[in-house]
C-alpha cells in the first residue's frame, strides 16, 4: 500500500526521525527547568519543589506547555 504521509510502521527511518523530533522537545523542557523522561513513544515531564516554591513550579509548567504548543504548531504537528 502506498503511504502519502507519515512514516511506514517498522520503517528504518522511524527511530532516526523520532530522535530528531524528540531532541527539540527535550531541550524545550530542560530550558523550562523541568526534567523529562522519555521511553519509546512516551514522554513524562516532572519536577519537585517545596510548598513555598510550588507557585513558581506551576508557572514553569504553564510556560513549558505554552512553548510546547507553539513548537507543535510551528512544526505542523497540530
């Protein structure tokens, strides 16, 4: 079957293109001061704070989400 877009399942290019994609996301999350765990096709963003710093952490998370939304739109993933 011909594929008009995307990457065929089990393609040799799949892992290479995924790594190229994920590097930008990892940098974006780290620039927000958060930690990212990546496994196969799953991303988990996490961090920790004291109760006194919780509002700052929430601000960082919100900012990271906004930046991720911009990145998604600019890379035509939305």
